[in-house]
C-alpha cells in the first residue's frame, strides 16, 4: 500500500509541460498541481493523525487509498484544468492517511532501538514507488500522454487497494479507542511538550520548500537546456528516490558505525553539494547522478528527524507523525510557488544556491538540538 501511494506523489512532475501544452495554460500554472496536492495534504494531517489514533490506523489507510485511486482515475478523463486541480486537492486531503499512518504503525509495533532501521525499510518501499512512479510517468507521458499516466497509476492503485483490504484484516497495531476531545487536546500537548518538536517540524518545513518544491520544475529546467522528453525528467527525478533506497539498504550498517549527529551533518552536506551541481544545469544524465546524491543526502537527514518524531509522544504517536507530515507538506506546497517566482526573477542558477545554504543551516540545527531522551544502543550512545 505504501508503494502504491507513493507512485502518485511524483507522477505528475515529469509531464507538467505536456499538461500545460494540452490545456493551453502557463507551465508555472500547471506546476501548481503539485501544490494542489500537497497543501490540503498538509492541512488535513492533524485531523487524520487523530482519526488514526482513535478509530484505527489500518482502517484509515484502506479508505484513504481507495479515495486517492478514485480521484486519480477521474483526472485521467479531466477536460479542463479546474477539474484536475479539484481532484488533486481531494487526493491530497486523503493521501495523508497512508504513508504517515504507516510510519505511526511502525512506531506502535517496533521498539525504539530498532525503529530507525524499520523506518528505513518502510522508506525504501516508498522510495521505490517514487522512483518507479517518476520513471514510468515520463515514459508513459511520451507514449500515451499525461492522461495515460493518471489512468495507468490509478489502475494499479485500484488493484493494490483491493489486496490491502483483505491483507489488513488480520493486522493488530495499537487498538482504536473512543473519541474524546480532552484526550485529543492532551495528545497535542504531549507532542509539543517535547522541545524537539519545534526543531523537527521546522526542519522538515524548510526541507519541503527548498528540496521537494523544486521537483515540478525539473522538466522545465531540462526544457531550458534543450531536452523535451518527459522520460528524461522522470529519470532525473527517479535518481532522488534511488539515493534514498541506497540509504535505506545501508542503514543497518550505518547505525552501528556512524553517530546520528554525523548522519545529519553528512546528509545536509551531500544535499548542499547536489544543490551547487544543480545550479550548473548540466546534461540530463549528469543531473540524474546528481539527484542520486541529492536523495541520499536528504534522506540521511530526514530519516534521523523521523525517528525523533516517533519518540515525541508515546500516547499520541499518530498525532506526532501527522504534525510532522503537515509541516513537511506545507513546505512542499509553498515550494513550487517560491521556485516559480525565484526562477522567474533570479534565473536558473541562484535558487539552488539559496537552497544549499538553507539545507546546511537545517542540518547544523538538527545535529545541535536533536537528542534522544533515553539512551538507544547503536544509535545515539556515541552522539
């Protein structure tokens, strides 16, 4: 289910120019389809996290995936940009009940000392979906157009939704409990009582703006360099996911040899170097390699932050993860708007340089202020 849901997240980016051309709109306007998905995703996270805590996480995941699949299939037949935007908004509202809730389930089932590796494995599944989604989106976009992208991914999601409905019936995570408004308020208080919350949520907010906000413009940057194929943009974006997969496969070894602080600083440094190389606007195949480094650096930092988020509250973990996702996707919603104006007024070179500075600052702050409350073997004992 995580794999299927993440197919949707980057699938639109490689075909943004094709949507703009077909519907006779500006490319900058078409890129806002990303914000149309991520902004409602962010807004709904606190509510979805509470729903998952009280009424059942697996039940919420099933309903959410079914809704995302339905809206995606409607997008395949949309005759105007307005309907596309509306369906992407609805999909964004519902999609927040899948991956963040899956991470919360891991927090319920896995002890904290093994949680970083477990989350890394879940992340590998999601990143594989991101990688394949970007690649096949670009290829399908070249062969069948942007409508074929929505139809193909929506059809696959429908199959997974049916399978997941039966597979989740025997899964037992944290039990659902009667809704209680006072308990909801107490859950939010317990999350923000931990001083790490502000650092975690603020950090992923800026990650979302400067890193993920750039993805809808990858195809546009390649177009400015003379590359018109959507498949090339898909391959470049897929490199980011490949970098994350490399990290996920390496985590069991890394957590025994590298401190968490070192992971965060190295991740920020790798992402900053990638930003500097992106600013040069090299050939697409070199950019694909750069995006592998980009993804590796981002997920080295982001995975460490996620582990801290799962430890903010033992009684409202779904709420903590939902606030984390809300901050992250708020940044992703603002990012395309920021980059639209930044590229227009500052050119193609300056915005990535600013991104490098921001991610370095984020990495230093996280390394300085994120410390676990309890000693965790092989994870923070040397940090």
